[in-house]
C-alpha cells in the first residue's frame, strides 16, 4: 500500500496514489493543513514511492533506491528546513544553483521544503523563479501549516493537497504502542486537538499532564480584578515551558471551550474531564457570550502572534481583558 505510514488523511492519500499510479507528477506540490497531522511524513513517503525501482504504487524497501532512501543517502533527494525561524535567501540560492544537475540515480530530483511559509521575502521571490521554469526532472514538495502566509504566486504554481485534523480514535489507537495507561491515552488524544505531532510531543513529556492541571488551577482561581495574577500566569509559562505560548494558547482555548460546554450541559464533549471540580467552581463565574468573546479574542491574537513585536505584552493585554469578563 502506498503512503502506509500516513494515518488518516484519506483524501490526500487518494490524490497522491493517483499520481503514483499514473507516474505523472506536478513540478510542485503544496501539502497544507494544521501542524502535526502528517504532511512531512506524506512528503517523505511520496518521494520514497516515486524513487522505488520495483513497485509503482509504494515502495519495496529492498531495492537500491529504497535502501539509499531509508538510510538517508538518496542522491536525488533533499529536505530543506527552517533555521533560526526562517528559510533564508542563501539556502534558496544554493538550491537554485544545484538545479542544473541532472538526477544521479532516479528519473527525478525531489526537494521537500518544510514550513514554506517561513521563507523570507527575498527567498520566496528567488524560489518563485525556479517554480516558473523548473527543469523537467525536478519535483518540489512544499509543506505549510499556514498557507495564507505564502506568496499567492507560489500557491498558484503548486498543486494543492489538503491535510485535515485527525480523529480522536486515530490518535488514541496510535498512542497504544507508546502509552499503557488507557485513561492517559484518552486525555492526550482529546487534548491534542487532532494533531498527532502534538499528541506525541505530549506523550513524551511525563510532566505535561500535571503541568496542565497546575495551569488550569492557576487560571481558575484568578481574581477578576487582579493584574498581578495575570502577570504571574504568564511568568509561569515563561518559567515552566520556556515561553511556549502556542502550547499555552491551546490549553487555555480548550479550557474556555470546556467551560462553555459545561454551561450548556454538553458534558460529553468536555476535554479536561479530570478537572471537573474546577469546571464546577469556575463555570458559574462566566456568561456564555463572554466565553465566546474570549475564544474569538484568543483566536485573533494567535493568528497574528508571530508578527507581534512584543509577544509577551500582547498576551498579557489580552489575558487582562478576558480575565476582567469574569463575574
Ligand atoms: Zn524499492
């Protein structure tokens, strides 16, 4: 079976299998969708399947090409990744210079460019030139968690393949091989919000579940008038999670959503079930419409967060506002 390591994502798999079957490829693909749902895995599996000499719709794992690919030594394959939060012009210049080289072994040379939204403006413009007139043997596979940040001209020249959030069941069954405790698997698959990458990251961190409880408890017990408690909370994220605000956003959003569902009597969809006592305490302090407003505000902040100059200040301002809506 082609793309066997790719979990869920039936639509993307079907599209790529179709291309493998016909052995007809686009010069550039754009795998886009949320983080941690299999885009990079799919890019590797797709490239590997194109290279295999024995099987057309997958790979044999035994031929010379497969061996080279699996040991990270395939001469016609290259992955480009973000360094210091961007993909810089130098990297793209080097890539472009190398494009004139014909494939060494395969019919194609495949370049996977991960997090393509992290191109600097210069790098994006330079890369665009390669996209406009690529050598016939080149296939680019771009992956992106945020397609909106790419140049429209890059998007329009790439074949789009959409990836979606994964179902809880898929994540839970994947975690079976990693975690014995069923309850823990359940909590993690729920908290991960459909991102397998996030679930695995959490699974490797023994402290995480406890830290999440601590964070929820800090938030839950905050006084609506206290500025200091808001600053303390942000301080906690700095100290415990090295300022990993993304993780914080995610948890706070889930918590506010849980409060919302708790108030609406939809207890079956609550994620942080093990914190029911805190939901019971905090729930009555909120109006449903304020929870909705708070979720929207967090969403807005999160979307523009990478562009904020002082991220901590922006976060504090938003939290102060939301906290003030408590009754
Ligand atoms: Zn093979």
